[in-house]
């Protein structure tokens, strides 16, 4: 072990860098970073195992930061580890800088997750721990024996998602998960005592966690806690570190600035900053430096890591020689490539609900994609993810040989756990619930889009046709909200999400294929509860891969183009003969994904929806859902209320989703 004095000096170096980054940026959060410096220093200089030369090594330990506002702490310790230069730290929060205000996933820089919305980051860690257990059950602990470390703050513990994450991790006995709770009792506008009086230790113990309480700024106690955590079996570990907010900070008058809300979210400023730098042994004029002895400390750690990784590589080579088939799987699963699926094996039942068609696909995927994990928020028999479950079994404590994750009634937690699985790598995660409950999940869906993670979100009961359940369960505005993600661009310039709502059972298979082959963004799959009549015979379903295609009416110059997605396409098909009887040339277009359609060549888009034709859209959601396809001269018939409670066929009639109303709405356009 390194000398305590040296370790404290290194932690002070992190404090200097963190406070100076915020000071130069004139915004940010120095207090938490200064308080957490001791733990991250011990973790990175003595415990965390990673390969300095191969940051994407699948066997590395992973560190998930939950409080993204503590980015200066993470950037600083990563700078000591050789991942950032001093001039990059000095550009915190600036345009084009690799040090944004909240950390963004960058494995080459050592950042495992984008963080910011409190609570999500540590739930990602739970998902990563599940993924590691899942892979160890298939590949062996020889190559899957790493630890998942998480760092959470008072705010993250207060966020509701922490209840779901804590319950799941304890229930599954994730002993590969070690979480440090920076319990400094200070938040942005108040002390924690103003908003909570719960016994956090008792709560986590009740969930089945092993809990250790320490002085979070004491090196010896941090080491002892980590050593203990590494030996725990059958339980995740929570280390409650009573840390000092703004540790080492001095006010302008030279008195302590510690334990003060003011250090949480603002630069120290003026003489307070100068006094703090002097007290911490920094050069006030040039604070962006690594102290010589600290540089030596981290250089020694780099040498230690090289030796550790050399041993691990040797062990992996021996394992691969004895397990060549598993070695091939390991390489394939972590390659990031889409799994190989024989789609010809899937045969759909005609006129089925698309949720049922999804179950058929999932059953085949459960047999063909060995590294796929499917989850449900206590709705597997209704969202039909049980198509997958029937071919495997759920995870239970001590047994991760199955491939189904029963998340319980916790949609946001489930989504974040699946994101964590994707962040870990090596698995293909999918999760299901009712579409109306996507409202619970949107903060996580947004983060999956931001991180460009290929999580498959399965949403069923896609419209008011949920029927008797009424407006509480009938999604109306949800499709418009989710389809906005198709219009957003991610950092790579792509649509940030692929959103697919198939028109019938056969189109469902094509949409699932698009989802499985999409390795660059999350995918939304939106399915019906009720049965849907198949599209006309002879339809070329492969064209659905273009986002929109003609399903009926091949006239070169149609008088009107009818467009929809999902259930409403069959309604348009039923209304088309009535219009043709009046002499109109009618084309019906299914648009499972407008975002995908807009990536096609202009010539194709024009061939499907000609600029000169009148366009009528029908949607069970808000009219704006189709406005981009219909245009200013067209018309959209949609739902403009929350829905009503009644059998779905009654609702179709009452709300105008009938062949007759298609006829009347289109005729009114002429």
C-alpha cells in the first residue's frame, strides 16, 4: 500500500484540479468533487483494474458515476491516470472540449457512462452487474470476473429510481457490485436534513445489501471497506462514506468553506479560491499541474496494471485454448456486430395482433441469439415478452443461466438496467411494457439515444384500442413524443432513435429484423393489443425496411395517397375501395418509420408519396404524428382527446376509425 501522506497529497491534487476547472469555467460544482477526491484516488490508484493500452478490454472493472455534476472529480483522476491533458481540463464546459459539464461516455477516455440525471447512473451499474453475471454463466468466471463500481450521492439516493435499483440488486444478490455513497449531507439548496430523515443503511440492509459505514475522507477506512467488499458473497455492497462537502476549501477570510451549500454548485471565487489553492499546496498562478510525487504514484499504478493485465491475457489465452467455441462467442458478442438470425425460421399467424407476432419473433430470437436478454416490468404475459420467456427462464439469485429479467413494476429502473447491460457490452438487451408507460421511461430512453446504445424498447397496447381500460391506459400523445426522437440527431449525425410501428403480423417480423440489425441507436417497437387484418396478398413486406412503402394501389399518378402506421393502415385499406368506387385513384402507404423513410433517396420518397398528390393521414395518436408526411396541403385525422372507456370496436366506430369515415374525410378534401 502507498504511504497515507502520499495518498492525501494525491487527493489534494484532485481537489486542486477540480476547483480550478470550475473556477476557470466560471460555472460548475466543486464541492462534491473535493469531498469525493479521497475515494476516487484510492479506487483508481490501488483497486480499479483496467488496461491502460486497451480501454475497451471486456475484462476491465467498470466505474459508473451517478452524480454527473461531479465531472471535475472524474476528469481529474482520469488525468492522473493519463487519459486527459492539463489543457483539456482547463477547457471544462467549453465548446468542442472533451470535458463537458457532465461526463459523456468515452471508453478511450475511461468514461463508462453519460451521467447527469441523478439516479440513472447507478442503475446502469446494476444492469452492468447483471450482464457480467449473465456472461459468466455462459463463458465462465475465468474471463468474467471483474467488478462493477458505482458512485452515488445524496441526490441519487433520494431519486425514486434508487428504490428500484436497490431492490433489484439486493434481490439478485449481485456480489460483483460495489457502490460508494458519498453521504455529505449537503445538496444544492439545502442540507439533506431538510428533506429526509430516513436510515439509508437500514434501507439497503433490508434490500439484502452488505452495508459498511466509514469516514469517506479517511484512506485507511476506504481501503478496509473496499477489501471487505471484495470478499462479500451473495450480496451487493454499499459503502456509506461520510464525506465533507468542499473538503479543503477556505473562505475569503481564511475560515473553512467546508460543509457549505455554496460550494455545491458555484466556483469558490476570488480570495476563497486563492486561499484554497495555497492551503492545498498548489501554484495559484498555474494550478493545472500534477504534483511530481503524484505523477510517480500513478506511473507505478500503470506499471502494476500492465503486469495484472499481462497475467489476465495469459489466463484468457489458456482459457481460449481449452474453450475454443466459447472464445469465438466472446469475440462475437463484444464485437458490436448484429447477431446472425435465420429469419426464414419465423412463420407468422395471419391476422394476429402485432404483440402476438412480436412474441413469435421473440421465441425464435430466444433460441437463436444466445446473448440476448429480455425484460418486462411485470407484464410479460400481456406485452407478450413471454414469447421469449417460454424458451428460457428468469434470473434468480445465484443462477443467471436463464435470459429473462423480471424487473417488477419499475419501468424506469428496468430501462436503465437494460442501458447498463448495453454499456457493459456482450449482450443484446430488450425490455417491454405498455406503451402508455413509456412516460415513465422517457428519461432513460433519452439517455440511451444520447449514448447511442442499441437497446430494444418493446411497447404494446399501442392505441385507444386498449378499450375498456380507458384513458389511463390508452396512449394518445406517446407516439408523437417518441417519434420526435426520430427527428433528433445524435453526435454521430444519425437519427437518434429508430421508431417502428408495424401494420400487421408479417410487417412485425421485418421491423424486428430492423431492430436487431440496428447496432447504432436504440429502437422503439410499438405493437397492437388487438388483432389486425393482414395487408393485401402479394404485399412486398421487405420494402418496410425503407421506412415507408406502397401496400396497395400502384397507379403512377394517384389522386390521393393514404398514409398511416400500425393498426390504421388496415383501416385505410378497407376504405380505399369506397373511394375507388367514386373514380378516385387511391394509393395506401404503410409508414412504420418516418425517420427511416426520410433517409431514403429523394427519388424513392417522391415515388412513394408524390409531391403533386393529395395526402390523407390517419393516426390513433395526435394528428401531429403524421403531419411531416402529409404536409401543409394534406389532412390528418387523429385523436385529440385522452380516449374513452369502451370495447375497442365501439371506440373505432365512435371515434371515426372506420372505412366509412376514411371515405368521408377524403371526399371532403375534394
